[in-house]
């Protein structure tokens, strides 16, 4: 029985661009929402200082933009994976995987998996870092 293989085609690179862009946009939108004063109140309810609001928001927006354009994608994805682990285990704790009543962790796990995929696969050839090609490959 034959196997399906993708060799030298552009499809895997376009797929990685789609995953990068989706992940980047999700984190830009979620990070932008964290600039609102309501997020500072939410943080204080967890016992976190309100002064952490801006660093947390920037920690999602900046890597999201870098993923979107395809620069420093592995580092950005690593940072976002750490964020998602924190959201899953520290913020949401023992909540249900899927729940109709209140927050659940399935979306966070999908974002974590996508970030880990970008770490492993890299940005692909449809990225600014591949076009510039002056950035060392391990930083892609």
C-alpha cells in the first residue's frame, strides 16, 4: 500500500503560515482585550498585582505580531506555550475540559498544541524570516 508524502511542495509551508497567522491573530485579539481596566480587576481577584496587566497584555500582543509576520516564531511560540500552560494550570486549575457553565480548558489546549507545532515545525518558507534569511535558522 502506498503512502502519501509531501516533498518539496509549497503546501506544508502554506499550512504553517495559516497556523501561524491564526495563532497570531488570536493572541493579538486576546492580548488587546487585556489592556482594558476590567482585566486589572480580574487579576486582583486572583491575587495578582494590577501592575502586571500591561506586561501580560504585551506578552500576548508582541509574540502574536511576530507570529503573524513570521519573525522569531519559535521563541514567540515558546512564550505563548508558557502562557497557555499558566492559563490551563494556574488560572483555570481543575475546571472541566469542556463545560457549558463557565470557562473550560479545551480552547487553551488547542492554542498550546498549535504553539508547540510552530516550535517543532518552524515558520515555513512563507515567512519574513525565510525571505530575509539573515536570521539564524534556530531563531526562526
